[in-house]
């Protein structure tokens, strides 16, 4: 069992956050951790113990620089070290929260942090990755932040109305009631981030518009923050249509999980096509999430890994 000594370990903010995250860090590092007095005890495979020692020493260096470290910072620094990008720690700064009317939103992984920064600097951003990685949620938070800071005058939220492998049959009600089931996830994220009364007022005034992708045809969306969600289910023609709707002073974020394409012919997905032809254009950025960015139940990360492994094995047959 290895022991790491930290000056005034029990008195600094580092120790407080570490105590709350021991189990999560144990799972990620593949070791056993415990705090005894002013010492951090590390037990496990020698190579993993050595990596953990270098990781905690890096965290302690950041603490000594005066950073007020949060839970998210522990995982972002670990991402950097695991990906061999330790040099990025020279200009590391703790994740900055997005302060919205109802809550603050802080990126919980390195990719989430890069996604937020990329949206700030690019007019069109694609967020590609599995379910549960926070793509839509963070895009929504950024849209509300842009609106709050008067960088845009309205928010447009849209998704393709595609049945996810199920035949829903006849849906009762008027057109709005028929399409609401497809748009419900956008409402869920919106109401989680902002006060319900505020959201309803903004929707009534058309400052926030939630509509199926088909409703976007023929429009020009100036001074808007546009989110296209579930974009893996757009055709090439639909993708071209929505990407050409953006007008002056507009930002667009496209989110997609290319492992869950519900089109009859998945190879015709508009996202797969756009990844091939748009990746070299200045002003357009692609941010790729992985299972390590999953912020849902810990089992979700394991499920995603299992499916990826099975799909890779199937392709190699």
C-alpha cells in the first residue's frame, strides 16, 4: 500500500472534494483509496498506483496554485492525463459554470468543457456521441446563456419526427399534440434549466420556438440560437436544408448519436454525410464525445461500452 503526504491535507479544499469523490475515482483509477489523517492511502496494481500518485500530485499542485477545485475538475484533469495531454495542465483553469436563472451548469468532463468553449467560438458546432453525454443539455444551457446575455434574440429547438424503431400508429389530437411526443426531450431539458413560468412566457412570445424539422423549410433564422437534436435521423436533404437556414448573428448546434440511427437506410444519415464534407470548413467544428463523458447512471457507461464492443466484433466478422 502506497502513502501520499499532502501538506495540511485535512484543511484544504482539495481534501473536501476528494472525500466526496473517493468511490468515483476508485472506479476510474482501478485502485482502492482511503484517507487517514494527513495521508492518502493507495492500494492496487503497481502501474495503476504509480499513475494515481502522479495524478494526485498534479491535483495537489493545482491546489497550491490557489485554485478552488470542484468535483468536475478532478475528472477533467484525469481525462487529460489518461489521454496523454498532461501538457495542457500548464494552462489549466477550473471549469467555469454557466449561471442561468434556475441553476448553474458546470461541464463534468474535458469533452463537455471543450464543447462549451467551441460553441462560444464557432457559429456551427456538431456534438457527436452516445446517449447520456450531455450534448443536448449543454447545448440548451448555452442557448439560454446566449439569450440571457442578449447575444441572440430567440432560440429555435428542432428535431426530426422519426419513430425509434416502433410503429406508433394514429396519434389523437391536433398537429401540436401529435408532434409533442417527439419534442418532449427538448421540453424536459428546457424546464430543468429555467423556471417553468419563464419558459412558458418565452414560448408564448415566440422567443423560444420548439418545432419539428419539417417546419424549418423556407425560413431564414437571424439572431437565433438553433439546436438540431437527434440529427442522426435527418436525411442528407434535411441536413442541407436546416444548415442553410442560419441567418446573420446566428449560432447553430447539431447533436447526434450515430450509433442510434432510426432511418430505414442508416447510411443516408445527414450527419454521416456532413461529417465527410464539412469537417474542413472554417467556422464549423465537430466535438466527439465518448462513453467516459456519460453523466447518467454508472451502468449507462458500461452498457455503451458493451454495445460498442459487440458492434465492433460484428463488423470484423
